[in-house]
C-alpha cells in the first residue's frame, strides 16, 4: 500500500459532511493476481429509490513537484482502477478528488481539460480548509 495523500483526511471528512458513509479506507481492488488500493470507498442511500449509490475515490493533492507528472500518474491510476472496477464492481463509480486550488489553477489548462473529457474522468472538488465538497463533475 502506498502512502496516503497529503489531503486524504480532508477529502474523507468532506465526503462524510456531504452525507456519504466511508466503507473502506483504503478501498482494495484485487484483479486476478494484482492488488491495488484506491483511497476511499463510500456509499449513501438514495431515498427515492431505496438503493445505495457507491463510489470509489482516489485523492490527489497537486501541491508540490511537477504537477504534470502528478497528473500523468493520477490519470494512469484512474484508468487502471476503472478497468478493474468495471469487471469486479461495476455498480461503483470512480472519482478523482482534487483540492479547490488545484482545480482552479492547474485543472483549467487546456491539456488537462482535454484529458478529463476524453477519458471521462469524474472529479470531486473539495475545499481543504473547510473540509467540504465544492463541486461534483460527472
């Protein structure tokens, strides 16, 4: 298992404040003989349907070093996780959680926007200080 992201607990708290129950921290993904761990698994009851909405969240901070390299790594992880989840837990929706500051700076770049659109990357934007979700991008 890899080290937790710098804003792991802030993202987790934001999900809880938004009405989600964190079921896994980390969320294990076993695909044949490969073991991986996304940061969080969560679910919440959809009252009108009496069903549960289930998500997996990969948290990334984008605070230091090469943001482009961090983005490449995040996209690679996202694609790997999504491929595995489509086979083993297709009811789960995968999200990339990013801090508000990174979203409003680095994630506004044309290349980043193009990659997000082309690879259908769902994003949760969260406020690190308030530990709140600012925006869901589906």
